[in-house]
């Protein structure tokens, strides 16, 4: 993989995971009062899986789209698990298996959206 391809595909993933980590490190993340913090897990991890599916597709040779989607969801779930563990060390935050499940549902939706988008662009 070229340096340009790495930058194009993987730097957004890295930047986004750093953003998630930074927000998870806050005792009180900046969430509008009318939004439930639990509901943010879905779009947060949908974006992550979308970016991961895009990166896997750009980095791996061949048209193995289902493999890219599965890898994206698996890696998003793994990151979600580490994020929940990390929250055990943040004041006023607790790890929650329910949040991890919401992360997984969001990740599956994000990967699916990327897959449909990619399929319709053929």
C-alpha cells in the first residue's frame, strides 16, 4: 500500500478513533440536553464501521466486499470493547455491556450502509 493510499483510507479511521477515545475520557461529554447519551452509540459506531469498511476495501486487493464488511464490524466491536473497558477508569463513567451492544448494532448498520453505497456505485 502506498503512503497516499494509507493516508486516504486509514488516517480518517485513526482520527475518528482518537475522537471517540477523547470523548470517552470525559466525565461529562458535550451532549445536547435533548439527546440521550445512549442513543449516540448507534451513529458513533456506524460512522466508525463505515470508515473501516472503506479502509479495508481500499487496502485489500480484490472485490471481497462481504469480507470488508465483516472485518469492519469486527474491528469496530473490538474497539467498542476496549472503549468500554477504558471508561472503567474515567470518573463518573462505567463500562456497560448494553452500550457495547448498541455499538455493535450501529457498526453493523454503518457497514451495511457502506456496502449498499458501494454496490450501487458499480
